[in-house]
């Protein structure tokens, strides 16, 4: 009686169906960076790992360009394809 509903019908299947791909993508992104460091440490020296970790933030700026380009390109491509179809 504190303002909370006694029974709630939360659509768990829909929530998990939507969030599972997002979670797995984020997890893969995190594992990719960590796995590269672990493999680099296994096959190279700690100096190589330090160099990799120093350059990685700058290299990730390429992803900013890619995401920005996709936000601009995808709608333009969709409009162009729609015009070609009609």
C-alpha cells in the first residue's frame, strides 16, 4: 500500500528479447578489447601492451567517424533506393 502495484504484468519475454542483443553486443565489444590485451601479453611483452593501450583511445576515434557516417548514409541510401524502386 505504499504506491506499489500488487501484481504487475511486466512483459519479460519482450524485454529480454529486446535487451539480449544489446547486451551481447556490448559484451562482445568489451571482450574484444580485453582479449586483444591478453593475447598481446601472451605473445609479446608488457611494453607492447602498454603501447597498445596508449594508442587504443586514439584509434577508437575511427569508430566515431564510422558511426557518424552511418547516421548520414543509411537514410540517404534508403531515400535513393525508394526513388529507384518507384
